[in-house]
C-alpha cells in the first residue's frame, strides 16, 4: 500500500510535536547547564523527524522500546512531558518516581515500555513484545529504536535472525547518526549501511533520510502496514545527526565544524517549516506562535519538575522486588 | 504420595503451571524436543510448539526476548541448558530482568523464571560444571532458589512461575534421577523459607542442593557416635531465611555449612556473615574455619 500524503493540517500537528520535543530538550539542556538536573544526559536535538515520523503512525496499544537517547521517542509516543521532566530531574512525581532518570524512561501508560542504558539492550525486549503481540493476534506491533553503535553488538544480529525466523511483528528503527559515542561508524565497521545486515537475515530494509519527516513517514507507513498484517519484521535505517555531543558536556571535538554547519542546514524542523510555507499552509506568525507555545509547555514542565519533591527515603530502597 | 524423580517433578510442575495459566510460555534450546535431559519432554505435544518454543543458540537475545514477553503480559520460563552459559545472558538478566521493576518505579513487573542446571556430575569439565549461584544472589531484584529433592523442586518451581519477580531456579544435574515423594496436588513451596529436615541439639548442618543428602547421611552417622545433628536446607539463597538458621544455631551453638562451589566468595561465607550480623554466632563455641 502506498504511503498516504500528509495533509497540511496533519503536517502542522506533526511539526507541533517536533517542536515540543525540541523545546523540551533545549529546556533540559539549560537546566543541566544550571546544575538543576544532574546525571548523564544524552539529547536527540536534530533527530526529531525520526521519533515523530516513526511513532505518529502507531496505535496506542503498540509497544515502543528506546535507548539512552529517548526523550523524543517517549514524547512522540504520547508521554506526559511534566512527568517526563520530573523523571529526568529525579523527582518523586516522575514517571518512575525518580528512580529511572534520563536513560531509563518508562511510560507504560502510553506504550513507551522502556529505554535502557545498555546500547542495543532493548532490541531483544522488542522481540519479546512482538512475540506476545503475535500470540495475542490483535494486530499490535513492537517498534525499537537504536543507534548505529548497536549494529556491531551480538544481540543485534541474534535479534535480526530470530525476528526473521519467527516472522515477528517488529520494526527495527536504526537512527544512524554517524557516531557511536565519539567514534565515526566507519571506524567500527566496513558495512556502510546497517540496513545491509537486515537483508542478510531476510528482513526487508530501507535506508532513508532521517532528517526528512516525510521520508521517514513514508517508509514507516509501509512498514507498519506490513508488520500489522502479520508479514514479519522490517528494518528502517534513518540517516540523521545529533546536533549536540554524545552527552551534555561532551565538546564533540571529534566532529568537524563544517559538518555540523552542513547538518544544521538539514535541520528537520526547518525542513518541515519550509514545506508548509511553500504550500502557504502556515504564516510566519503562526509558526512563531507554535514555537513559543512549545517553549511555554517546556517551561511549565520544568516548573512542575523543580517544584516536585525528591523521592522519600523509604522510596529509594523500595520496589527492588514486588513483595 | 507418589514417588517421582527430581526431573519428573520439575516436568510435572511445568505442566501443571502451563495448564493453570495460559500466559506461561517456555523458551530454550531444544525444549520442544525435551532438551538434553528430557525435562520438557512432551510439553510441546501437550501445549503446542508455540508455547514450548525452541530457540537458536542465542542466550543473550533469548533472555532479553523472554523479559520482553514479560513486559507485554506473558509469564515466561526460559531454560538455559547449563548454568555456565548464563554468562552469555547476564546483561539482560542483571540490567533488565532484575532492575526494570525498581527503575520503572513499579510500572513494570518481570514474572520471569530462569531454569538452569548446575554442578559437578558426569565428568563434563569446567564449562559444564560450575556453581555460580552466589554470583546471582549478589544481584538485588533476583530471587535464587536451589531445590534439593523432588517435592521441593516441584513446589518451588510453581512458586517461581507464579512470582511476579525474576526467579533463577537452579537445578542440580546430579539430582535428576534421585527419587522422593511428591505431592500430586497443586502444592507450592514458599520462596525464602528454609526446611528443617532433621532436628538435633549438638550441631547445625546447613546444606544446599546436592549436599543435602550427604548432610543427612552424615547426621545419621553422627547419631551412631552419639552426636545429635540438626539439618537445615535453606532452599532459597536469595532471600535467605536467616531466622531459621539463627534459631537453630542458638540451640546447637555449632554450625557447619556444606555446599558445592569454589570457596572464594561462596554463599556459605555469606550465610556466616549474615548470621554474624544477627548475633546468632555469639552462641558459637569455637572459632570459624573454612
């Protein structure tokens, strides 16, 4: 089935969601610089088209698994940004009561099942959700996000093999941002496109421009339809770029400034904006309002988080087991 | 009560739980064929190959897959053929199974049972004979059980499967053919409760898994020499039933711990350490030795 072209109205809503992620992460970055948030923080600023493009096509009861750079994935799946900000700030009102933090977001209520601090660690988990979905036979699917760094791990390959062997309803979304932590992908593998691995295991795979919302949506639309119809797993490789370092505070000296400038031109939000403007679907004023509305929501989330209590002492060691 | 082997009791426990709860699924290498020892034999025929699932030799991923099914509402039982191969799956077991309930603030539950067999039996060499239980007991969020007889094997397995937490169920290969009375009813054995197998007044013998039968035999020999030995099987090493051991030591003032493992960092040392912290070892007459 061919991908449906987005109407201007739909595109505006997608852009609104991208702005929400951008404004949220920029606010997180500010709070981190001010030491109001501590810990390890990995931002996906510049990768919003992948999260929104991929997850805007899912059902509420589909399962999503992320990695260490997954704030955007949670928001795109419908997470409450107040609870998300509070979690990143380690507060009791956060999704996980402040016990997860930035790398370990769980927002089960909206189907964002878990992120992880282990590179590629959730890929096998998504297989499990796919297995359960297949047994339940209600058309649910599982989507897992991981980066190019995961492509050189054993479980990545084992998972592609099993997903293909059992024809599990799993969509593998590889956010190939070109760097595995501080090292370019070319220094870790001779395989230029990670989608090639999927093909070896008999999984249909595409490589798309991950900074092009419409390209991601088109690839995902086909993938979701096929997967939901019980035709097995799909692999979508999205070429993208994180505009920040590997973690906040990483000076990213390994990256050429010219390269960053090049990617800034490909900013996914600017591209959607240009598309809408060329269709005359949105005025400059409306665009500015959308941006400031997202920033206001992020501000409110920060206020909520910072006004929230820390986890109580008796909560810190609770829930190690259920009983 | 009918007599069954340890192996048959485990199989009966699996079968009864699969019948009771349609969300129980088994994953593992060759499990649909029964595995190398025949523990899961017949289950695929009874419940379908979709619920007794043969997997490739990909322990790390299959462990993660089983955990993933738990996050999506199933109650998985994964068989790792030898405990020596659990090393391959440790990332998923430690970083996800053991931690997701805590780190999600209780949003996720991981009702996972990991069946493994351990120990020295059959001259299989150091890649098929290890006792890694104390390594697992070190991890918060995991429960670790080590049944020593058929009735406990069946009863603890039922508890493990019904538990909403990840439980590592460590069988001993050398016990598979041992026989004992097994309840045919739906009886489970509580995790975290020791069994007082023999009452005595002179010395407490704490024995685990394959060492329980020799401990009972030793107690009998001691009786002939006029020494009254009490024998306790903790059955679960995490959480440990500290109180039962402490109560016994307070009575006997002597403790011998017998378990099969390398000396360094073993669970025996942990039992001594915990008992020290409870004060029960104040009742000990002699110095400690290994």
